[in-house]
C-alpha cells in the first residue's frame, strides 16, 4: 500500500447482518490492508467503534457465543419511545468493549445518527464511544431515542446507511464501503416468504431494512466508495443476532472477492 494513501472504511447498517463486518475486517487485515479511519452507521458503528478500540477479538468471541436466549436477555422492555430501552446492551458495551471516549480510541472513528426532530444527519466524533453507538443503533420503534448533547437521536441508517461521506470528511483518500443491503434487495425482489408470519418487532425491523436499502442506493450513487464490499446475507433476519458465525464467514468471503481490485487500486 502506498504510504501516502489514507484508507478509510465505511461500515454499513444492517442490524444482525452487521456481524459480517467482523469477517470483512479480518480478511482485509490478513491481506495487509488496515484502515486508518473507521466510520459506521447503526450496527456498523458498533463494530467500527470496537475495531477502532482494537478489541475485535473480544467482540468476535462474544457474538459467536450469542444464542437466541442470550439475545433476548438484552431486551429491556419499554413503551416510552421504543419497545426497548437499550440500557442493558449499552451497559454491557461500556463494561466489556467500549470503555473509552472516541478521542482516546486507537483509530479515528465517527458514527452517524439522525436528529429525530430536524431529520438532520449528525456526525458523532467525540464523547463516550458507547453513547455514540447507542445513538447510531436506535432503530425507530424498536430502541428508544438516545438523548445526547441536547438532541434526541435515532438510527443513522435513516439518513446515511453506508457513511462514505463521513469517511472522506475525516480525511480518507480511499474509502472501502461495506453495504449490507444489496442481497436484501434481491430477496425482496424474489417475492414474499410463504412460511413467515412476522411479529410486531420484526415488522418494524424489516420495514426499516427495506427503507435502508433504498436510501443506501441513493447515497452511494452520489457519494460512491472507491470499492464496495457486499456480503450476501439476504436470508439473515434483521434480529437474528445469534447467526454470527455464518454472517462473519460471508463477510470474509465477500471481502476476499474484492481484494484483487482493492490492491490494484491501491497500487500494491
């Protein structure tokens, strides 16, 4: 890699499919490609913050140990602004994975959230890393909004599902985007699943997923990444966080497929 090229990675939104980001980062590192700037939206912000903390091993160990019962254990029921408060998850992240401020992370990091009142895109680049993640993953209707710096913030996927623009604003010369919605769009195009009767939470999550795919297409058309990695995880449900092993494997495969193009463009 040319020393003068600053590589950034934009980790996209995608709920449970976001564990594939771990596989993507593993494949890039194995190939000697280490992003110097990390940005994320929604689940991409969670994985990105931990990566910038340089604690990806701990995150991978945790997600591979998740079962559906353990996932439910993080669901703290609330009917004030969202079905879940999110306090249990953030408390776990603060204690085990994200105990630093963004300024103290090993790599420059930025997360995307949405201002619920104005609809504006908000870039979170300072303060407690766990708070930025909590704001970025606040899926409307599922997680209660996060009050931060005088704003009510919700999921970054509503405005910028694959934050290439934030990566460039933070100084990246070459941006690798990871879009988790492409295969999802293919599944939607195939028609309805005959064996699926969604519950209320799944309806909310899948509806946001459909919207996210459309927004990502629009944003990436105007603000393209230099290389786009697209894990094919169309059959992984938005809330199936216990399916980490297959998501990570697919993320690794998708990244490996793009390595020749990345290396060529970087001049390796």
